[in-house]
C-alpha cells in the first residue's frame, strides 16, 4: 500500500521519478506507467497529480527555475557588493551542477524538447532570459556605482550565462573542473580583461 504523503512531498516524489525516467530514456521514449512505477504509485495515482507527460516535464522545468530564481532574487536584493553578487550567482550555478548531476543531465532533455516543440522552446528561452535579466541588473548596479567599467550590462550578462552553460555542457560529458578556480578566473577576466594596459595602448 502506498504511504500517504503531504501533497507537496508527493509532487516532489513524482517529479524526481519523472526526471530519472526522462534522463534514462529521453522524453519521447518515457511512458507514464514507467514514471508511476519509479514513483511507487499506481498509474491512476500519478494521473491524479499530473494529467500528462508534458505537464510533468513543465513541472520539472518550473521546479528548477523556481529554485534558481529564488536564489537569484535574494542575491540581487542583498546588501553585498555588485562583484560579490556576481560571484555568488556564478558560484551557485557551478556548485549546483557539480553536486546535483541530475540537473545538468536534465538539461539534455530540455534541449531535446526545445528542438521538438516550439511552444516549449519559447518558454525555455523566456526562462533563460530571466536569468540574464537579473545578472544584467547587478552589472548595471555596479556600473552606476562606479565599481564596473561602463559596459553594456545586458551583453556582459549574456556572456556570463553563455560561460555557465558551457561549463554545464562539459559536466554533461563527465568533466568536473575546479569550480572555485574557475569562478575566480572568470570574475577576474570580467573585471580586468586579458590584455595588459601597456599592450592596449
């Protein structure tokens, strides 16, 4: 007999099961009865919480987005310096990928779905732009305070997000870089560039 769980805990259990199935078999090949079995539920019990495989996928996307954006907004609204905020955001992503491999493995599934479904692609693009937007606000704050050079905040935020995505791609392939050194080097590069002042003349 399936143990009765609070609604939010049951939903997390189901989403964890769905993520595991999507990662193992891909979205297209995963069946709802496989997810039910992984979650130790009847198929009817699964459908009571989620009406379709697509709804489960979107639930996973929103779960990960909500987790990240909650942290992002807390950092943006904190009293830390703009540089410390950027360091916290980049470190958050890098350490999340390193300690929760299921997150970046699910990234492959999201890429698969973005190729197959235009509506989902548009939704995922919007969520990515939300991350860039928060980074951009922090960089803009630093420019206004005279901490950062007068750069285009949005373009720098785009580059930082591309860097994060690139590291995630390496981790998908099984590489685990030195996170602390990577974050330190990235922020140093953003802050100081790579060309010496003498060479730039």
